[in-house]
C-alpha cells in the first residue's frame, strides 16, 4: 500500500517542485499578479469613463476680470446623447462664456441649464455630433462603503486628462453653509486638484458614485465628492425648473446634545436650538427668536438663549434622523405648527412655509467664508464652510 501511495505522490511533488522553481526563476509574485489584474481593470475603467468626461473653462464676467480672476477651470460628465453635462456650480459661477472640450479635442460652447449653489452642482448643455456616443453610467452612492477602491478622473490644473486612485475614506455632512444633516458627502483618498472639480469619482465597476468637489486645506489626500444619488435629484430639478425648489422656514441652528444640556443652567432641551433667524423669513414673520449668548464647548461654538424647536406638526425633530424625515413632508404654502420651548415654557407657533430664495452664488459665498477662516477648499481656490454653524431650515 505504501509503495502504491509513494508512486502516486512522487509525481505530484515533482510537479510542485518544478512549479516553485519556475516561480523563483521568473520572479513570480502572487501579489504582483493580483496588482496586475487590478491595474488592468483600472485601465479599462479609464478607457470607459474618460471619453464621457469633459474639460470646462469658464470665462468670467467683468466683475471678476477686475479682480484679476479671468477664468475658472474644471471638469464635467456627459449624462446623455442630448449633450447634458453635470459639473460643479462653482466652476461656472459668474461665467460670461462656458467652453467645453471633449475627449477628442472638440471645443463647444455650453449653455447653462441651471445651477444649485446649495449642493454645488450645475447642469450645462452642448450640441453633440451624431457620432458622439460616450456617456457615463451612474451608480448608487447609498451602497458605497468605507475602504472600497475608487478612481477620480479629471483635468488637474488644466494639464489634460488624468486619473488618480484611492479609497472611500469616510463620510460626512455636506461641507457648505446651507447644508442639511441628511446630505452626506463622500470622503476619498484619491488625489483631487484644481481642475478636478465637477469630474467623476468612479467605483471599480466603472459607475460614477460621486462628483468631485473640494479638498481639505492643509490635508493630504483628503477630498470630498457629492454623492451621485444627491446629484440625480438635483439634476431632475434643474432640468425641470432651472433651479431646485426648496421649502423654507428661515432659521439656522443646531441639535442640542445631552452634554450641552447638562452643562448649563439655562433652560435647554432636545431639539433644534435657534441661533439665527433670517431676515424676511417665515420664521421671522412667525416671531421665532434667536439666541444671543455666545459660548464655546470643547472648541465648538454655540449660541444659547434662543427658541428650541422640538416638533413640526406633531412630528418630533429632536434628532438628525427625525429632522430628515420631517423635512421631506413639507410643502411650499403649507402652514405648520411648531412646538417651541421658550424660556422653559412650551409654545405652539404657526408658520407658513415659503420657497427658499435662491442662495448666493458659489464664488460669492467663498469670498465671505474666506474671511471667516473656514477650512475646506474648493478646487478653484475658494473656501467652503465647515458646517460648525449648524443647519438651515
């Protein structure tokens, strides 16, 4: 029996020995082979997405020419065969003329369909030739996981098409002064530079999962992209109205955590603490009051003494999740009842929801924010608010 087994095993060991010797002589490395497979996939992704990515150059208006900024550059993605292009709002803000250069070098003049500085997204349209067939495939950003590999494609510094690789390194709320807590952004380690704004963040299936937007000033490979699911909603609104129609109450505030409630003797409770009431807003008309006592807790600024909105039409808004669910139910022209804690006593205040006025343009916001010292940088050089002031409702 042993002789029979020896006869079977000896050829197997011989084959294995020959294989190992061949690996050693050829410098074979399993990890290198795996990297080669990944590299081939990355190359295919680039070949698939780059033809549907464009270079955008905006010639700015005379106001910006006087300031020494003659143009702005960025990237964009072609959504359909009708020539609709998605990019960042700050790339085309204050543009007197928008030029789009296709992957084959064709230069076209673009028309602005609509812009939404809230999400920093804009929609353009160009006249494509019948021979142009490249469009992007949009993915599902709700299924994105931390650690998954991604690539960014664009035109850094206007030097031409370029690809960088990285991973999804985290998530956060939209780094803008008009953000809402349910609008998260994708954080990535893929290198993003000026000129990448508006370009695609792509997963390993070649699907666009985000629109590259900004980098962290002073950070290394910390970039941010707008989730493509957010972009899909904005695109539909821009196609239909040229703007995004949003309900508006007109307050800025923060949700009060337990550690802040326990720290102060002033009346505090769970809910949205009003730090500012916007001029001419429904909140001002309804008589809502903002705080006046500025304090800092663990490095975070708070404005105490204002109303605390705890519910809207009987729906609690004491957490981010509750606020997000409630906000989806609001309609313009609707009169709602706010349950407000004021000076330790509850009040029920009616307010009529209005359409939010169109926000300041992206570049104008950046100029204001630069003087305020915020730390997120748009890729054309402006600054993005860190969101420490809270949410707008």
